[in-house]
C-alpha cells in the first residue's frame, strides 16, 4: 500500500448487509431428518444445512404453521 494514503480521516460506514447474515444456533434434530436432508444434499449438490435453512425460510415466507394432533 502506498504511504500517501491517509485512512485516519475516514468515517466508518455500517455494513448494510448485516441484517441478511445468518445467526449460528444449536438445535437438536432427529437422525432421520438429518439423513433425509443429507440425501437431498447429495442429489442437489447443495449443503444440507442450506437445504434446511431454505425449507425453514419457505415456511416463514408462506406463514406455514405446524398442525399437530395429539393422540388421546
């Protein structure tokens, strides 16, 4: 880098893409679900974590809610 550049007077700018970053979490998922997404990952060439995220994103965008019926 050239010596005549002076970065001390630069103003910082907030990254406009930070709201689109992913948040790392820990969650427990049963083995069958993980294996299902891993098999889809092999077929599509997309990492299984990305497939899970895409599925959850689709549920979010379409406001899908899980309908559960408990056995009595």
